[in-house]
């Protein structure tokens, strides 16, 4: 989970964590929760999904892939607005294969300067 104080020099103003997971037909389903931890409205969230080497992303919901990133960078839907303290927990991923839990956050992206949290 990426989480930094909202008043630091970091651009991170939204935390993301897995809120539940389940296994179905050898696939792991993960629900994601994004929470605004700053004092301003957040209207755009871009984040990265890093899978273990032996895993593959089977499907995702309520998140949009960023073109040219091979389904490694995503944004939340354009209509999502996170007010201070508000959460969005309707996004998720299904992962096939093993190797551990995927990682979600900004530190896995190639160009952190382009991230908007």
C-alpha cells in the first residue's frame, strides 16, 4: 500500500489497498480500495499493477488501462471523484497463476512524474 502524509512533498494523496480477496477456479480476485488522504478533491487517479513473474492479469473492472503500458498502468473511471476522506472500493482485478499477491501503487510505474493522485 502506498501511503504518505498528505502534507509531505510527495504527490501521493490517495492510498490504495486490497480490501478482500477470493479464489475461484485457480484465479485470485482482489478488490481495491482507494482513499483520498488530502484536503482537496481528487478527480484523476493513475496507478500501476505489478504482478509476480508467474502470474497473469486475467481481467479487471472499474478501471481503465493506459494505452501503451501492456495493462500495467490504469486510471480510475472519469466519473470517480474522491472528496477528502472518501473512498472508492468498486475496482478490482483477477489474477491467474501464483507467486504471491500483486502490488499496486505509484512506485511501480516507469515515469512517476506523470502520475496524478
